[in-house]
C-alpha cells in the first residue's frame, strides 16, 4: 500500500464474527444462481490503541451462501476464521497490524475472502486509532469514483431487463454491466444496444461458456459485434489457455475476474494474452495488500483495472470505494449506491450523485454499522 506513514499496531482484545441476513431489493440472478437475500459475515476487531483508548474495526467477508462463485462460502468462512485464521493471527501476540496478516497466515492455504475481511478489520482499527481515512492511507487521487451498475438476469426476460436498465440510466449510472449465460445473451444485449444507443455497456458471463462449444462461441462472436466495453470472464477460472486462444478473435477486450487471485495470476494472464482488462475484487484476491499489488502489476503492463463488487453492505462498499479512488482504477467500478441492493443498508448509505460515489472521509473505512440496523439484521455472533 502507498502510505509511507507507519501505523501503530492494535492490541486485540476480541475478534467477533457477526452474521447478518439482509433481503435484496430485487432478486439478483447470474449464470451460477439466484439470490433474494444475502447472508453476510462481518468481522469486528476490538482492541486498544497506543494511548489505551478502545478502537473497533470492521471488515466484510464477501462469500456467497454456497460455493458457486468460487470454493468459498459463508459457513466455511465462519469456521475457518474461528478455528484457524484468527488463532493464527493472534498466536504470536495480540499486538497486530494489517502488515502482519499475510505473514502470520502464510502457512494456511486459500480462503482469500475470509482473509480479506480479517485484514480490512485490522486495518480499519489501526486507522481509526490515528484518525486517518483508508483512502488517504491508500494514496487516493480522487474524492469521488465513477459508478457502474451490475444487472442480473431478470425473471421477466428482455422486457424486464430493458425496464431495469432504463431506470439505472435515469439514476445516472455511467456504465451498465449485464449478466449473460447461454440462452440469455445475444438477443437481450442487442435489444439494449438498440434501445439505448451508445451507452457504455459490458457483459459478464461468470465463466458460463464452453470454449469448445461452437454454439457458445457463435454467441460470443455475435456479442463482439455490439460495441461492448468488455467481455468479462467468458470461460472457467482455470482456463487461461482458452481465454488466450480465443481473445484475439474479438475486438471486444476480454476482462478476467474469477481467474485472477494474485499478482502472479495477473502477470501470467497478461503475458499469455488471455485478457486486456482486469477486474480487481479485494475479497477475491485476499485483501487490500494483494489488490494493490495486482493493480501495480497491471499498470506496469499497461492493462486497465477496475474495482468489482460482490453485493456488499456499506462495510465492504466503503473499502471498495477507497480502493477505486486510487491511481490506476480509471474505469467505472461496481460501486453502486446502497439503494441498488438494500432498502436499508447496515451503515450510513452511499448515494449516487452525477454518476459518482463520494469517497468516505471519516477515519478507517469511514463507515460502521448503525446499531439499530445491526440489531435488526443480526442472527448470530461468535467470538474468536
């Protein structure tokens, strides 16, 4: 991370895992399933600052309820945090900083989303102790970030999709990302292009297409004719060779999401010609430290990046917005306003203004759960 000012560690007194259930304002459907509610796992760090005042830090684990996006899922994240990650973090002492997380957990494999939540919670506590915003710590170069919106596959088909997109454009979103899958791709996206002209439009396949299926490739070829900003993750996460094999056939840049777990993955994908854009999700890559490392590797190669989202509450969204405000994140992010997903967010909501979200300026991530919202949504609390 960019800050040259070292942060004092936090003397951790407790790590709480707080599970909340929040209904979405409308179902969100992708090629791997349909969600009507989000079961969210929050990590709360409680500890003492250098002056002995109590500080609290929050992080959000972005796992889905089932292992559909990746191998990670919420019940598994709670278990691995409680039984493995938190004990390992505290094993060598309760004086902890975000810079310790990677080293103390190095002997444990995987579970990047759980690690990311723990890292952000520790860093949030550290920054609150010195009254410093996360965006400042990361070296943010803007005080607001351009916002895109991710549109799931609607129950009502193309007509419902057109209605939803019209509403999001009226609200001011600067980029529309549409989820696609075989059978719901060329016709609805063609209808969008016809209805809304030159709007910035991209598609996200979430690895739904088979690189050796002629009908799948024909659909992707047809999408390539629609002037899209990017084609995101058409093939499976481990299929870098398939992406490299087919990317040159399209004018539309291929963007990789699920395939990129760290800076080495990004370097390999770029060297192979598997992508021309990278989506960085701090949960998917294990936290802010690795997210910045991927951004740096992509910048060196001249590859654009943007910040993706995972239906976060205001806790996770605050960290995303701070990351998206740093140098190199020049494409609109999946940092939609709170009301895109929630009738009531856990935190003070994020609002869309002229197509942008304001970067939080408060200490730490700049958001924390409102007590009444947390009380209404909380279903379980475990202590680490």
